[in-house]
C-alpha cells in the first residue's frame, strides 16, 4: 500500500502522487470515482471492464425481475441512468 499526502488547491484539485499513479497505472484522462466514506475521501479508478461488469450485473437483475424477459441494451442504459439520477 502506498501512502502519501497532497493538498487541495483553491479550485478543489488534488495531485495524486506519482508513486500512487504508477502503482495503480493511472494516466492523464482516466476517470476516478469519488466517494465520501465515513468522512474520508476515497478515489477509485473506473475501468471499462468494471463498467461492463456493472452493466452485466444490472442486466441479470433485470432478467430475474422480469422472469426471463430481456431488455434491450438501450432500455437498460436508460433505466440505469434514471436510477443513478435518483441516487
């Protein structure tokens, strides 16, 4: 585990130390999930394979809820977006 300190800029930006970026293979333009967990800021990389797994999990839940009826991918994406806006 790599531990380092950084400061929050006036614009709310932080620099992730190079050691941590290298260890997590983060590059410019990568997307990070930001969460407040019990008063701590947690940053987690969002990888395409993670999003695909989430989509597959949502589709499986839809299948169970619909007892085998299948949503199109577009319908599922729209439903997930609606749910995320509520969250």
